[in-house]
C-alpha cells in the first residue's frame, strides 16, 4: 500500500527502512565485525501534528514542550531491526549444512543520551558481543551527523549523508536473540480482555477516540476534536479509563491502548520486524500519560526517556501480527513509581487471543514546571 492509500501515513516497514553502509572511513571490510546502517526516512516528531504555530511551542505556552525531538520509539525499534539484520547475515554465514533454528528478538535494552533530530539520519553501528548455541547478544551504537541532510527534497536521506561528520552517541541498545523453545508450562494472569471486559465490550475498538496526538491534558483541552495524525505503522485507539481510574492510587490506575497494523508487513519480514513494531507502539505517549496521572497535565514541564526495556515472553512466531480489521492487540499500561524527577511506565502487550506476549519497562524524566524557590538540584 502507498502512503496515499494510507491517508498520507507510512507503513511501519517504510517509516523504519534502512540501508547497509560500507566500512567507516579509514577501515577495511575485514577489520572487526562492525556492521553499519543508515535510516532512510526522517523519524516522526512528537507533536508534529498539533495545529499550533511554532511560536506556541515551549515551556509555559499552549504546547508546553519544544516539539522538535524525534519520537524515541523510532531509534529504539530501528536499532532492533538493524541488529536483526546483522544477526540474520551472521547466521547465514555459519554452517550452511546445519539445521537452522528459528530465532527472534528476545530483549532490547535501550539507553537514550541525546534527543534525535529529524533533519538528519541515524547512523547505526552493530557489533556481536557474545554468542552461543541458544543466546546471542549484539550491541548497537547510534549517532547522527552534526549538520542537517545534504538533500531532503525527496523525503529520503541520500547516501552522502553517511559521510558527514558524526556527533556524540545519542542512543545505545543491547539486543538479545533466542531460538524458539518448547513450553513445559504456560502461566500468565487473566488477560486484559477478561479483566476489562465490561469496558472493552461497551463499544467496538474503532469507536474509541484515536490515541491523542500528544497526550498532555493541557494540549488535549485545546483540541476541538480527536485527530488521527500522521503517526506511522499502526491504527491506535485509546480506551476511556477515567471512570475506572477515579479515586485509585497511581499504581492501581490503568490505560488501555488498542492497536493493529496500518498496512501488512512484507511477507519477507521475519518475526523480529513484528516484535519491533510492538516495541515501537509501546512508547507512544508513555511518559505523557504518567504526567497526567501525576497531576502534571496542566502544569507540564518536561518528559524524556532515559532507558527502555522490552522483553518478549513467547516464541517469535507468536508475536507476529496478522493484518485485518479485527486484529486488535491491547497495550495495558500502568505506572508503578514516581520519585526524584523520574517515573516508571510499564506495559503488558496482549494478543487478540489474550496471550501476554511482551512487557515494556521504561524509566524517564517527568516533571511539572518548577515553582519559585523550590528547585534545589538538577538531574
């Protein structure tokens, strides 16, 4: 499907497309085992769809954040995708006569150091850290050029951008791979579909409002109607949990996001692309929602991811998303902790059949605006 058929939005595999690069300047193809990749398209910007003028962005303004940083889920998910590409190539070079195991991404532990810029590509370097018969670990280091793209007139980054001087590391990820295994037991809590049945059954998934463009109470209050926006890859709707959450302490509150593929992923896509699509989705508005529940929604100061972990609990194929109007997955979000200017967002991802396929655990800065005389330190 083209972007025109998707209402101007990009399918996941198009939005997160990348190309392999040659060795870094001064290296030969045989030096070390580092693989290099470059993102093809600009990352989606959080707040880019809001109908405000740029002068309205910033602390104390209608949009209380700068609105220029790229969506953190982009560099996170793309790091997993390039690691999967590197891993698949290394497996293909191994003993070709040996039976091939079905591997998939097992965990991604990511660390954010700098905000991403949409006017230049991400440059990825991937190295194998450790490998054995059942557990493979790779490290991904990400940088961006110190200046904007040489030419973005076609909406894609030219290869020349890969030769621009690079800035500091903006993101690092540790990615592990496990083969499919035989389950001796399958134990999980009652699925979200059953625990929240009364709420979920009150209307069909598409009847819930689209996930807010930027889920901050003060911003939402200024928007006349909910809009879908240009968020790539997925249809997403937010269940109204206000009545359920009323009077509950922070750790008992829940948010439910319903999602399905915007367009089918390529048939050639392995399970790791599906897994990273789940991880891409799970970052949507995460810290903003925590800020609302903490009482910062009309006094918003700052939100920034520090670390993000994604753990897959099932065999790779069990995380694959079918494409269809009834193929709705559920992200169940909770907020276990808030202190020292940081908060935790934890999500359980449930398949349409009620299987808990993965858990997301994110730590990030979340603050309201400082009040006179209260600021004593800086994180």
